[in-house]
């Protein structure tokens, strides 16, 4: 493994994103490598993904995700 201290933040974030993608596609060895890069980013105080690639998951139940309807039905 290369020395992670010498890698700039942007390049480190790109490497972490690429290796995480490989891990998600099923590569068994990529998971550990992605984890190393992500840990280094967190140690430096930077998130592993920027706002453009971050996915916000809606953890509400399906019944709460729909549009809110009034409790009365106008007819």
C-alpha cells in the first residue's frame, strides 16, 4: 500500500470512490482498500463523498413517504 500521507485530498477522495464502486460491484479485495482510503479521509476531517455524490436515504416508512393528504375528503 502506498503512503497515504502524500496523496492530496481530492485524489484520495477519488480513489476511495473508485474502490468503493469496485467493492459494490462484488470485488472482494476492493472493500478493504476502499475502507483504508475512507478512514484516511475521515482522519483528515473530510467526508469520503462530496455533496454531488452523496445520496440521502429516506428512512421513513412507505406510508409516510406519500404526499400528505388532508384527514377529510372533499367531495
